[in-house]
C-alpha cells in the first residue's frame, strides 16, 4: 500500500477500525491518555508515563482481540496517532458511522 499523505492513510485506518467495539476501545484509551497528560501537567510529571501505556493498551487490545488485525501504529505511527484523534472527534460529533460506511462498503 502506497501511503504518502494522511488522506491516503485515512481509508486504510477506517477499514482497520470497522467494528464498533474497536472504535470504543480506541476512544476510551484516547480520552484516558489525554487525562493522563492533563494530570501530568497539573499534578505530577509521573502521569505522563501513563498516557502511551493506557492509550496503546486499549487500542492494541481492540486490534488483537476484537478486530483481529495488526495495529496501524506499527507501520505508520504518526498518521496513526493523528487518526486516533480524528476518529475520536468524529465519534463525539456523530460522523464516524458515515466514514465507516463510506470506506468499508
């Protein structure tokens, strides 16, 4: 697969997150990772360590045990991180279902 931009990556990412439970696990991990960053800023820098552990823990569980595929992080770490938060935003705004329908049809 030739991925040269985020626009090339996004359809691949959506197809790798076709199951609602995978997306829910990602959203949970992303929100908890953000909370860890906020706590790292406001309470103690030790909370920064939790951000990647929590974020990737939830996401990778979804890939290995729900979606049964390889996390996109392994091949495209920066696009994958950006796509996690694009997906979270789309989930929160109710537009992610349309993305799944468009790219997984």
